[in-house]
């Protein structure tokens, strides 16, 4: 079983759907019921740092994340079903968290 992050971008076509609390509640209930949900949150503002030289700009396209467990990337894609950002025409990036 692998760990994955679903990174929600702030590019939804329908902001009302993407921000609908009822949809998010239903989505998180579904994730919890799967037994494969390991948390998530919206992402607030911040700042980038670098020890020497100018830091890269802060990514302003990310709005939240969900952490799940799945056998592979294809199985992780099933967690897109019911995701309000995805349903609203927005981007959800899925990234594996390798065990280094």
C-alpha cells in the first residue's frame, strides 16, 4: 500500500461547487468510510525560503490536500470521485509519497 497526496488547485470552473461545504462533508465521509483516508486540509498563505539567493515564488495555485493510501496510482484516482474541486472542473494533482 502506497501513500498519495491529492493536491487541489484553485482553478475550478465553478467556484460554488468547489467551495460547497455539503459536498466537502459528503466527500470526507466517503473517504473516512474507505478506511484509507489519512487526513487533509485547506492550504493557507505562506512564504518560500532559501538559505542562499532568492527563493522560488510561492505557488498560489494550491488550495488544499488530501492524503490517502492506495495500491497504485490508478487506485488513487478513484478518490477523485466526489471531490468538489474535480467535480467543479478544477485540477486535482495526485502525487505518490515514496518511502525513502
